[in-house]
């Protein structure tokens, strides 16, 4: 397995181009199942999770054409055609690799009247059930049984019916799955207490371009009028706000000065607000945003993760890395996922002073971190160790970086171009 070797202590300076958003691209790719015409997605990031979903769609029979080598900073263009679907079954072997695979359930059921999708199973950051996806589809008339670890779903004879669905808890994936299903259902569907993440609006924009009628995306009440058929569309994927936030933390933790090209401040307002309290300056530029420290040091600030527009759980680990060398203490509370503090013992091995009490971690700032061999078990935890390594004295080796490759495009290339001393060690090195 590849590793990353980082020699810390160099301020990052320069420009980094932000890639297309992974969490927008995944539901957008699944949306191709809603039509027999071609969906063209531009600005597709080059990531392992994208390949995983492409493999799943291909086994359903989707014809996939990828243009661009994935080395250009403009991102790639993918054409997806679900004209000839050969199977409505999503097998365990593919779904278990990535929970977002469950996003094929709504579109398959809505268009073909049936779907058999493996339950994703547990993952490193907690149980992550899919009950909200299932209950929503049942409210639209689907008959759903769990058989042998699979969700076996059938739509009534006339297809799915519009319904009012009130989510007891905000779920990004369930909002996306049901929005896609509702776009082909008979009648009006209203999603109440819906997720408001920018990725939801990105999906809504694409569905609207495909002929769907959707109002209220970006609010907690989305109204979808179902259509009999949807057609093809061309859509630009939004920039990745989590990659943006990660590089914001990278500039701050190293005392550097970065311009993030293509980044959208509106998508990370809560992060910018929290970081201004930590004395990190984030300003808009004509091409994106600029990040640097305000007074040469970072100040400890408290933060709690929340659904959008709150502080994203996907930036919690990176924020914790930043707080490790802040002046003063920071209380970091995780409200979205259980068991999302796996980075804590690894950061501690680098000299951080962190105490976990239930869903909160108290980080007492230390003057410096020191390099160490470290390892993480999920994507965001891994990148928090990269950030810590960039700031630490000495050498850090981050093991198991296949997690990073799931969500960060050419991270070592992007950071090295701004002065980071880091290299990928191939398995054979
Ligand atoms: C998406 C993101 C992920 C992010 C998360 C929260 C993608 C591909 N992934 O994941 O990076 O961390 O949003 O912002 O977009 N829940 C249930 N029942 C369900 C569904 C969810 O109890 O049926 C719970 C989950 O366990 C979790 C919470 O709801 O505690 C939020 O999960 P959800 O918003 O659904 O996350 P994902 O869509 O899986």
C-alpha cells in the first residue's frame, strides 16, 4: 500500500486549483439511471470513489465515456448513457466499497419499477443506516423487503407515487435518493426537513436540466413534480467545498498564504466564520479565495459539526489538526456521526494534547507537533494527519493513503507545487 512521506515546517505559498466535488459527482452520476438519453458531466474529479461508482453503473449496463486524461486542472468530462440497462441489481462486492452506492436505489426503482441493492453495511465512522432512504421510498408506495443482506424493492403497478415525506433527521443521501425517485414518480413529492447542502442544489439543477420540476432546493422543504420521462443534459459539477476547506486549513496550519482557484466562499461560510475567530483571514479574490493567518498565530476556537449551513462533519478532523498548535484550547463536538474521532490517537502520537469526552474532544494547544509514522482508517482522518505532518517538526509517514485517494485528487502534487516537502512512496519503495 502506498504511503506519503512529509517533512514538515514549510509554509505553503501559491495557488491550488479546486477539483469538482466528489459528493456532488456521485449522485449526479447515479442520476443518469433516470433517463435513456445521455448525461454529460463536466469537471469530474479523478478519484477512487468515482471509479467505484462508475464500475457499479457499468455492471448495470450504463455506457460510460470518459474524456480527458485526468491530469488537466479543468477536470474530466464523462458521458453516461443508461439506454440499455441489463441488471437492476447492485451487488455486495461493489456496494460495500462505498456507501454512496445506495444512491442507485431511488433512480432504478423509479425508472424500472424494481431494484435489488446490497445494504452498505457498517463503515469506519459508525453504523450509518439507510432506514430513511427505505422509509421514504415506502411512503411513495414501494414494497421493500430485506433479504439476504439486500434491499429488495418493487414499485406498485403504476410506478412510484408522490408523497409528503418528513425526515426525522437530516440526511444528505436520503434527500438525494428521494429527490431522484420523485422526479419520475406520479404526482407531487414534498421533502420536509430536507438536507440543504450545496450538493443537493447541484443535483437539483441537473435534474431540472433533465426536465424535472423542482422548487425549494437549498431550503429544508423541497417540492418535486414527477415527470413521465426525463431527458439528457449537460452539467458542470460544483467545486469541492471539503477540498477547499482542507486547503484553507493547510494554509493556516503552516502559516502560509494560498489562493484557492475556483473555490466558492458561499459554500464554506460557517468555516470562514469559525476560522476568523481563530485569526485566519479568508478573503474573496476574482478567481476564488485567499487564505492566510491574520497575526502570525492561530487561536483556539470551539466548533460543533452540523448539517449545512453549519460546520461540516467532513472538516472536523482537519479542524482538529489545526487546533492542535493553536494558542489556548478548543472544544470540538461531533454531532453527525458516532465514532468519528479515530484521528485523535494518531494526532496524540504526534504530540497533540487531546481529551475525548463522548461526542466532544478538548484540544489544548501545544507549541509544536513532531513527525511520526501514522495511519488512519477513513478519508477525512487521513487528511488531518497530512495537515499535522505539514506543520510538524521532522518526518511524518502517513500509511494507508488509499483513503486519501478516495477523496483528494493528486493531493501530493497540489501541495508540493506550493512548497510542501512530500512524496508518495510506492508499495515497493
Ligand atoms: C454524506 C456525505 C458525507 C458526509 C455526510 C454528512 C456523500 C457521498 N457523503 O453522507 O461525506 O459526511 O453526508 O454531511 O455525499 N442516517 C440515518 N439513516 C439514514 C441515513 C442517515 O440514521 O437512512 C444518519 C447517519 O448515520 C448520520 C446522519 O444520518 O448519522 C447523516 O447522514 P447522511 O447525511 O445520510 O450522510 P451520507 O449521505 O451518507
